[in-house]
């Protein structure tokens, strides 16, 4: 964005890196709040007292309200960075009539409400938001100081961001779903970053007219600008997406019950993205951009690899021993999974037997899994053109223990929920169709292509996934779902986590969906209920 109006509110290069350093270096070993020097003068130590927090906060707010950035910055532990931002807050961002109302302090942290006016030319609009600050003791000065963080100026400001009033280079968009229903970030919070990105990419193609806005420009991250306030409305252009409002509502509701969860759903026959949602504190669109080991949901691609390599078939042998060794590394199954030396691939798939797949590791060529993923499922080629940024999956071709780990979705294999929803759609239909969120013809994008699966391989995958949904590890979650269904559970171990990441993918009729919950446990514990809820919206 950006033409016509000069801007610049730099958040402070070192604020994020050093903002909390003052607090981290307190002398907290002493039970006393002061220490005597050799001359007998007491030097304050430890966290600021309640009176110090109240006084420092009051003085900082008073200077900020009076547009005295130098005085306000001097009350922080990073005065240079603070003065740059606080100066530009009033001058370049055109924010005036500032009133700050502190809330009840919690220890050294004080929440507060901001009311102000943004004025530019003859246009003005009220601005209101909530933020918080923390008072710390200066490392060298021992004074109580505001712990500087750009987010206290506005909670959406981060490292390297600037706050800007500008005539927008791209018009606002009115995004609508596949049936014409308007989609807003207020009704569907997960859409926020993607709607901003869609505006940046397609605003000038949607028939709208630019306006004047207060925005946060994410210079360092390269993300699309975040609009905070519109001073002069342009005319929003209409942008039709592939999303389904009903599926999106189901996705938003489904992830709300599980922290650090993401889900994506596609129309299997076309690759059109029907819904996606994230429940995360950081606002990251992990549904499209997550890069995590997918656990046993990867066995969809692994099973296809074994079949296409001629090593076995759905009804062929895939023994499930208690343990299996590959390249001197021992692999085991989930607790309480009974071994079965006479199991078929279909049975081992439905029961999610790790050792059955690991035992094929020595027979599978080092590049077979990566080749299958790329050539059959379109994964790992970095050529998807979804319409917004996406991760296209990663399936390396390592030898050694990582070859066995890759067959069960561990090691160096990484996926996003959108990747696994696409994998499931390919397994169900036999044809790879790159996911899209806006039509390819909107900007002449060329979709990624892959060979897809033979009818025989696709049919065997459907049999195995249906068995998993009806009587295997996914049965409890998929119970009650009518129609043509299939599923695969997964859990991925992560170093340093007490529980594995929960993964689940499945299809119902013409919808395929996949979900991931970090630290969520087994596939049926968290990700499974999310996917089942989204699939129910299909009919």
C-alpha cells in the first residue's frame, strides 16, 4: 500500500529483542527491596513496589497524553526507540486528543484503555483500543521504568512495524463465499490475515476505489498491511472466493475448543478451498503455512508408495510386530496395540501400526516416498499457486533411519493441514488438484500439476480409509457420519512436548478435511473431533 501521504512510525529495532531485559536482570535473590551501598545509601532492588508502578504509569500516561514524547520516553527502559515511535504517533500518524484510562494493576502490569482521534485534512475519526504496560526496575539506574514494547502503543504493532495514515494503493474488498454471502473477519476471525492478503493481491482487480486509512505496515515480515481505521471510504470491490460460509462457520467453531489448532477443508473434485480456521495466540495461519510432522496421516502416501512399488497391496501382507528395527533404530507401536504377524496392509493401516510400515523401509528405495509425494500427490514441489501464501509440504529422500521415520510421518517430513486435506482428496478421487481460494483465471495463475494415482491404487486407498473410519482408529470420531467416508488418524512426537501433536484427516462425499492440534495427544483426542465437525457441514 501507500501513495500520497508520507508515513513513518518505526517500532524500534531493538524493542522486541531487548524489551524485557530490564526485568530479567533484577536482583531477585534478596528478600529485601533495597540494598545498602558502602556509603550507606539504599539502592532499590527487586520488582517495583505498588506505589512505584502507580507513579511511573501515571507520569508516563500524562506525558503521552500531552504529546510530550521525550518526557514519556525518558520513563522507559529504551528511551531512544520509545521516542521515535511516540513522536511519530502524534505527528505522522495524525493521532490527537489522546485520553488514557488505566485499569487495575496486576503486580507490575497495568491494563489501559485508549481513546483518541485520527485526523487528516478535513477528515477525522475516533480511535479506541485496549493495551497494557509493565513497569520494571532499570538495570543500571534502579529506577522504576516502563518496559518498552511497541505493542503498548497499539497491541497490533510488532517489531519493525510502522503506523501509517495513507491513501491506500489497493481498494478495500468485499469478499464473498461461493454462494455470494459476504465474509468478514468479525464473523470469521481466522479469515483476517487472508482477507488482508487477498486485498493486497486482488484489490485492484475487484472493481473498487481506494480510500484513506490508518494502517500498520508490517515492513519487516512482509505481511499485508493491517487496516485499523478508515478515514475516507473508498468503494469496496467484490471478490468471489471458493469458501463456503457454512463450512467456515463450522471450522471456526471446531477449532475454538482446542488451543493451537488448525483445520483446512477442500472440495475433493475441484481442489477449491471450502474452509480453514486457526485457534492460536500468534495469529499465524498454520492451516496453510504450518510445517510440522504429520504423524501417521502420512501413511496415506506411504501406503500408496508400497502399492505402486509392487511391495504389497491393500489385501496383501503387512505384518504388525511389537517392534521393528531399521538402520539400528528401533520403532514401536502405540501402547496397547496388539501385534499381528498375519496382518494385511489394510488392517495395519486401519489400526495405525507403525512397525508394519517400518518393516518395509529396507525394501523401499531412498527416493520412493519423495517421488510418490511429488509425482502422484503434488506435494513438496513448491509450485502451488493457491492465491495466498501456502506451504506445499516437504518430503525429502533421505536414507538411514529417517527413511523409516518418513514412512510413519516423522523424521524430516513436514506438512500443513491444507497439504493433508489435499492428500486426502487425491487419495479419494485419484486426481491431484491444487488447492485454490480464488479462481485461477482472476490473475492467470497456472495450477501445479501431478500425475495422480492409478484407479487401482486410489480404490485400495479408499478401501483402507473407509475401514479406518468405520472400524479402525477413527471409528469413534467418524461415527454417525453418513455418506461415502474415509479417514486416517495420526500423532507426531515432538521433542520437549509431554504429548504428541494430534493429526486427523478424512473425507465425506466431496469434502476432504485435515486438522492438527499442537500438544493435542492422539489423533482422535483433538484433531479428530475438529475434522468430524467440519465434515458434518458438508450435508
